[in-house]
C-alpha cells in the first residue's frame, strides 16, 4: 500500500509532549506518524457510523475524545495501584528512621 504525504499543523507544545512520550518507544518521528496513521484509519472506519448519528462531527469527536481522557485516567489509577509496594517501602523506611 502506498503512503501519501500530508502536512498537518500541530500545536507546538502538544507536538513536543507527544514527541517526548513517544521517544521512550524508539524514534519519535516514526512513532508520531504511526499513531496518526492508526487513528486516521480508525476514524475512517468509524465515520460511516458517526454519520448516522444526529450529532455533528464535532460533538461525536468531543465525546470520543472524552473516552481517550478516561483511558488516560484509568492508566494513571493503575499506576497508582501498582505504586502500593512503593508506599509500603516508604512506610518501612520512615518507621526505621523513627527508631
């Protein structure tokens, strides 16, 4: 499948944040391209169904954007839960310092 080049303007701050996060997984430029292609592909699959909705495209995308934010919150909660052993270690170290 041939790839078409398309120029997209992103907010510089958001682009740099995305680039920083994706650099943990290798080349950030390739990863940004992969993420964009993946979500555009998913959006293309979803658009025919969104078109059937009584809501406009902006309302639908805002709704699904909130789902992405919820996924981020869920991952934050999972990280907090996984951090429980760290809390226990801090409690032990603090208890040891009081002695």
